[in-house]
C-alpha cells in the first residue's frame, strides 16, 4: 500500500511490482500508471474509507493478484534499459529533424 498524496511517479509502486507485490495506491500523480486491473488497485486521492476497503478485499482474498502478473508488468513497462533506449531513439530523431 502506498497512500501517497503527492508523487510524480512513485518508485515504491514500481519496486513492489518488480518484487511481485500488488499495489494499492491513491489516484495521484503517476501512481495510477503503474498498475492495471491485474496488478493492483487505485482509489480516489485522500479517501481513507476506500483505501481501507481495498486493503480488506485483498486481505480477505475477495480480490487476488498473481505475483507473476505484477513482475511481468514491471519488466514489460518499467524496464530501465528499454526506457533508456527509447530516450536515445527520441533524441536521435529530434537531432535528425533539426
């Protein structure tokens, strides 16, 4: 659970996914981008009641998340080497078009 109220793109969420741990977080900053329906839950910013409900659903196994899905999302979408390569491609395209 990461109830961040102000975070541009929390690495806590990414690190959790990389470890195979689902994420429960507030809809703030880049937090919602880190998870999907297979890897966690996003609740409205500051809504402690919804946050508590989400936690209970996971603890009571009303909702289950597979560690493999969490890990796969981290590897596919947040791999630093892949992102670095995309930045290089972007910079080369910009320089080429000038």
